[in-house]
């Protein structure tokens, strides 16, 4: 009998920085890389989505959290803290429970999706709504971690990046080599940093924690394409955004902590960082759910919206292999699916209890 053992164990030979730490895991990772026939035809390339909503707490954050919480546990930490637009807090709360630690989360006042809020509460985290945005929350969380015995588990914690880079390993393992292009949403810019590190490392030989030699797996690295929401696009604008606004609350961030690393990933890989509008994000979310069977939260759909934008500009090379990370599950923030493209509420059809009425409602009768 065998089941996936979580990213720290599956990739231990590629994670020397985490060697020796206890392993706190909910068996995250091993997510599907789904071929998307409809999208592929639309853009004239071979498109896959890496469906990170299928992680234990329904976002990619679990890959980094298993690492950060494991290291914290190994150092004897009793409490962790994070700032979050929702997914990091859901993940931190769950892994803290698994590790027997307490967890405090700082979230922006009123701008966090209900699914994510309910996860943090279900896992017993102490939830503090800060009267400010994510950037304010992160500033406060960093100060607290400096002054009190609490471990910061945001992506400024290097263990988070180590865990998250395993997603790039999985893509290469699934395709046999790196794709031509990797597309992902950008918020605090930890994930683009992690993917780029993972792709670079997997194209090089390495030394495992036990001293053995590990061969390179990939022969190349992809171009990294990152997309911010237009109302929260500091990297695209070249300056911080004081009041970031977007319906994609996951990436409503005005001053990303890993800004410099994101720019490096773009430059070293020959990629792009651009912005997509809320309208484009919602359209991409609908496209994915209604033509590919994959339901993602709005922030996640920024990658798909970005791919469509590049396609419209004629910038997707014909036949290229393109992987889009979709970072969180649609059930995190389901309200956006319950309205039409023009914003009207969608009401279910109500009928009395009889087959004829249902048949009529379905258009099967006369
Ligand atoms: N997609 C989703 C669903 C996210 O939750 C986030 C970040 C991102 C994309 C952007 O990733 O920050 O590494 O560039 N969410 C963080 C949080 C900020 O608190 O959950 P990034």
C-alpha cells in the first residue's frame, strides 16, 4: 500500500535546508496537472492548470506551511502568527493544530472571503481583524514576531519558499521537463519566487541531505509570467499602491514583501509581470469553470486572465507548453459564481413536487 507522503517527505532529497526538522504534514502537494483542451485550442498552445485548490486547506499555501510549521516545531515554538488575505491564515491555523501550537492571524478588516475566515475559526486560531489592509497586517505581524515569542509564518519566512518550490518539481515530474511558460497570480510575490527557485534548482544537479548526488531533472527553465490585479499592481506600476482594490481579495496587496525577487524571476527567466482587470479575472474564472470543469477563486483566475491577455496581444508562441497555476479553490469565495457577467444575481428555478413541472422547467415538454 502506498499513498502520497506530503511534499517534505516526497522531495526530502531536494530540500537540504529542511533536513532534520520534524515533519508536520497533512499530506499536501501531489496536486493534479490538468490538460485543458478548450483553453489550448483558444490560445493555440498546450495548456495545463496546476490545480492547487486540491491541497488539504484548498490552496497552495499548504506546501509552504508544512515547511514553516515543521521548522518552527523543531525550534520549540509554541505559537505562530501571520498576516493574511485569508488563505495563509487558513493554512497556518490547520497546520498549527496538527503541530499542537497556537496560531494568531491578522486579517484586513472586512476584506476576507467567508470560506477562509471560517477555516481559521474552525481550526481555533485567534483571529484579529486589523483596521487596515494586508500590507498593514504584515507590518504589525513582523513587529510582533520581533518582540514576542511567536514565529512568523508569512512567506518572508524562508522555509515557506522551500516548501512552495515543490510545486515546480511536481510540474517537471509530470511533464518530463519544464514547460516553456509558467503563469501565476502575484500578490505578496512569495509564490513566483518559490516557483522560480524550484525550476532553477531542478535544472541542476544537487547534493541530498544524506550526502548522495542527485541528478538534474529538467533540461531548461520556463519563462515566468506573473499577473497582478489592476487595482493592486505595484510591481507593474513601479511603486507601492497605498489603497489596493480588487474583487480578488487574495491578491489585494500594495507593497509585496518579495517584490525584488519577483522582478529577478521576470528578468532572469525572460518573462513578464503585467496586470489584469477585475472583469478579466471574473471572465477567466467563468471560462475555467464552464469549459474545463475547474472551479477556482477569483485571485487564482488571474493566471488564466493573464494568459488570455497575452494571447490577445499575440504573445503566446504557437504550440508552446504553458502551465497556469490556479492557487485556490472556488469554494473559498463562492459568491462570484452566483451572478451573471453583468452582475445580476442568479436565482435557482423553483417548481412544485412533480415530474411534469421539472420536465417543463428543463424544456423537455412541448
Ligand atoms: N492566489 C491566492 C489564492 C492567494 O491566496 C495568494 C496569496 C496569491 C495567489 C498570491 O500569492 O502572495 O505568493 O504572490 N495569498 C496570501 C494570503 C497573501 O495571505 O493568503 P503570493
